[in-house]
C-alpha cells in the first residue's frame, strides 16, 4: 500500500500559506515542526522560526509544506514535490532506486529520526519526488 501526497516549498511563507489553504479547504492543521526543533542539523539563526514540516489534512487529501533555507532560491518549478508514502520498506527502497537510476538524487535513501527510510530524487523527466516510509505515529 502507498499514498500520494503534495508537498510545497515556500520562501518563508509556509505557515501563512498553509493556514490559508487550511481555512479555504476546511481542513485542520495536523502537524507543525519548526527548523529550530530539528536537533540533527545546524540551522542559521535567520531560519530557526521557519517551518521544517507542516501538514494540513482536508476531508479528501493532505498538503505538506516547508520553508526554504535562506540560501535556497524558491522559483516556480522547484517549489513542489510529489511525496509517495510506503508501508513496506523493501518496496519503498525499490521504487527509490528505480527513480534514482536515471535521475538525480537530492538526498540519499536513509533512515531518519521520524521514519525507517526516506530519500529525495528528481526523476529523468524533471519531476521531484520525496519517497518515504510512513511517519504515522511519529510525535516530534
């Protein structure tokens, strides 16, 4: 089993934008994680209050988002990615490896503090993917 989710990248306006989408789409804010809360990375002072990961759930789908770091330029085309969430680790890794074979790996597939495996890749067609194991049950 797998799910497809939308993930958007903002230039510092993630919280504002997702709250707007939340209100408009009659959803609920499910999760907010600020960059300063991530103890696994060095975060520039200017980025600490930015959103590392935020999720809103609507009656029909989820939208996730994050703020780019100060050194990342956000332009149309690099401000979104498709997220596939798996419940089976070998299948998750298999799909990542196939996408990566002729694509460009942005983040190698690896275990994280919130899931058993995750990687980012831009496929040979220029589409950005975040391929990950479920993070259901993670309570930051």
